[in-house]
């Protein structure tokens, strides 16, 4: 692997120079595609006749940081740079700079102007806005790519690689490039699907959802409602959870969470479970603490335990409204602060409105989001 990495680094420089020197044409794409096979990047396409030359917007699922480069080896297309600072790195990676740094509405207007010129190559857009491994499901499609034109063509992309996983969350594009050079080969399978027109009076959100369902069925995965923001939040929680098994001296004294005196001399694993249980108890104060600890010992995740308790997968008898003995009583300063702001700020109750949750997962999710927003607002105040 190291020998391949060093050899392909030198070859990769030649591939970059050739792609910059030659104009965009069938000959350039053929030469670069052959040179990329030496780098271990093999591109296959099925049903190339389905590619509609009149379509100006391609919609693809996002697997790796180089999906736009791979599809550009098959047909001429441009992908606008949405993240990252413009400059040489952005241009060298094959992104198109529009000079738009404002809202999504300004970006859509700029892309509409770009697509109105027939001489420009088609747009290749990734509505997921974040890369996944492509094995479980699709992230929820953003609606703005479907506001540009009324006809889009979905492109199903699958990537296979031996020994090493294809896409790792929170990994930079440089790391992914080095792993691509390290492994023997990486196979990209591109499947063109029939173009999809917008229905009469169909909203962009509904149009995006319909194309997402078609792509999910083609790939054999689930069409989820998780967004790129949910993935970012999940990665933050994973990084935070990895810091929970703290060791003495690993954090400043002020940054360490307070532990009850009864935890002195307890094993670190028990301390960590107790700290996680207190976090769950703050969200669901009516759930017995022992039930929370038992489920945390199995899941080892605060979010999973909260979901299990909310959805009824863990049976329990709700506690009374009085605070249990395991919960610390509020201090005098906290009580004074709370009484001082009661006249100007409505203090949200940490207890849920009802102990019987709605049967619909959507209603439960909305209720959870409302409680989270209330807690965030109270914490900011």
C-alpha cells in the first residue's frame, strides 16, 4: 500500500497537469480516464443511452469527495462550490466558482442564469449536501437544486473498495485521496436513470422527495428524513461522547462535571454510566434512574436510551412528580436566580407535559424538538 501510495502520488501530478492542459472534450476525458485507472480509480457506467443530452441538471447521491470528478470522466458537467474557501484548491478539485457567498436564493438565481446559456455544461448537484457510505440510506434531499429547472436526471452512484471502507465520516478530502491511492483499486458504478419532469403545480419539496424515492429504490436503500445538519450534530455528539470516559488530570478542574460524594472510589465505568444517566434524567425526569442505568449499560449511548424510553421499548413505571433522592436539590443561588427571572422570562418545565406519549413518531419527534428548543432558550437566557 505504501509503495502504491508513493508511486501514485507522482502519477497523480501528471494526471492533474494533463487534465489542466487539455481542453474539455471526449479525447481529454478518455485520456484522463485511462490514467485514472493507473491510480486505481475504475469507472463503469450502465445504460449510457439513457443520458439525456437536453437535460441541464443531474441529481446524484453523494458517496465520496470525488463523485463530481468521476462523473466528469463520463460526461461534461460542472458542480458549484458550496463549502470551502474559493481559490486554487477549490478550482484544482474540479469545482465551479460562482462568486456567490450569500443565501441559497442568490445561489439558485445564479445557477438559473448559468443554465439559461446553452453553451454551458450541465450542472451536477448533490442534494444530500453531505457524503455517506451509501449502504444504509439517503439523506433528505434539499429542495433548492430542484428550483433551478423543471426537468432533472437522477444518477445512481455506488462505490466499492476492498479492505478499507469507502467513506468515513468527519474525514477530510486529503485523507480520502491518500486512502484511495493506498488501496489496490476503487470501483465507481454509475447508473443513468430516465429524466424526471416536474408535475403540474408541484412544489420543490415534493419534487425533491419524489426524486429521492426513485434514487433510493434504484440503489436498494432507505429514503430517510435525516438531513446533513443531523449528520453534523451526530458527529458532534460522537466527539463529545468520546470525551466522557475522562481520566484524572485530563480536564481542568472547572471543566469537570460535578459528581456526588457517594461516587468516590467507584470504577470509572460506573462513573461514566452515572454521568450519562443524569443527562437522560434531565430530559426524562419521570423515568426511574435505575431503569436508565440498565438501558445505558446495554446501549452505551444517551440518545439511543432516550429514544428507547420515548418509544416504549423499555418498560418502566413513572416516578411521582416529587424529585427523587438521587437528584441533587437546587442550591440557594440557583433558587434566587430562578425567582429573579421568573417575572421577565418564562421558565420552561423540564418535565414533559404528559407521561403518555403520542403514538405517531412524527408527533413524538415534534414534541421532543419543542422541549429541546425551550431548554436551549432557557440556557441562553
